[in-house]
């Protein structure tokens, strides 16, 4: 049985996951056209963003008043570097959806001040790291962990290497803190693949602990959409 405030939605495959997640996000935007969204990159949410882009192109949904908020970024890259997570968010989410306002993550204090001025995060869209990390909040990350610069762990360097081919993975990054993530009014966690099965179980059924940062999401209204491979 899921904890109160947690909804688990199992879909048969990654494409069905994307459609269901797009339905969820679209409903949130229709309910509040000025929605602020904390936006994860990575492979898992890309089909969802592509589905939303198709709907926006058809005129089914209007994202023009939405504010996109960057979740994390490598340090030391130009905007034109293919490894820039800002560029990835722009290409996959902001531009296809016609979003006109974004908050960039560059300086921790300025970023958190911008979020406060915005009135907080309405919806955080997150992927699930293999060790429960959210953004670059690696274990252990307590709920009070702030937006900060940090060195990437060997596990994160290895998992991120798959994105960039022959390009090196930057060794340092900045991440929205657990304090930002856990202050969101709603969280959508997208999970796919059998390799995420163990960490998803620990996220939803194990103890709430900074050693599994994703387990702390049970403290906020949480919707998990996963494919069958990630759960069964």
C-alpha cells in the first residue's frame, strides 16, 4: 500500500509512460497557466517532453505563460557546448513548448531568490538516479541541503558518461537543493527500466533517509509514473 499523498501509476512501456506523464503535466498547466516547473533533463523525460511538444504544436495546450526552472548544470561550459544542461532544457522543453520565461541555475543564492520571487515551484518533474539522487543531490543529502556547487561522485560520472559519447563528463556541477525540491507543491517522478526497480522500491517502500534522497519525496504530494519493467 502506498503512503498517503503518494500515487503510483504503472504503464506498460516507456511510450505509454510518456503519454500518461504528458496528460498529467497538461492538466496541471490547464489548471494554472502560469505554472512554474522545475525541469529535469536526462533520457527518461525526453519522450514526455516530445509528446508535450507535439501537443503544443497542434495548439492543444498553451505553455506560453509557464516558467521553466533549471534543475542542475555542469560547471565551466558555454551555452553552445553540447553537454550544457541549460542547452538541453532549451532544446527539449522550452523551445518546443513555446515557453517564454526561464530561470537559470548559475549562482545558488540568486537562484533561490529568483524562486522565492516567483512564489515557489508548482511542479517538479524529476528522474530517478540509480542511487536515489535527484538532480545532483547525491546521497547523503538531507532535506535541508541547499542549492550548491559540488564535485560529482564516481557513480554520477560513470552514469553521465553515457550521454556524451567521446566527450568528457565535467567533474563539478550545481544543483537545485533538496530544500527547493521538497518545497514544490507537487512532484512528478518518472521512472523506466528494470535497472531502476530496486531503487524505486527503496524510494517508495524503504525508510525515509538522506542516504536515499528520493525517499524524502514521500514528504510532499508525489505522483510516480513508471513502466512495468521498473516495478514488476
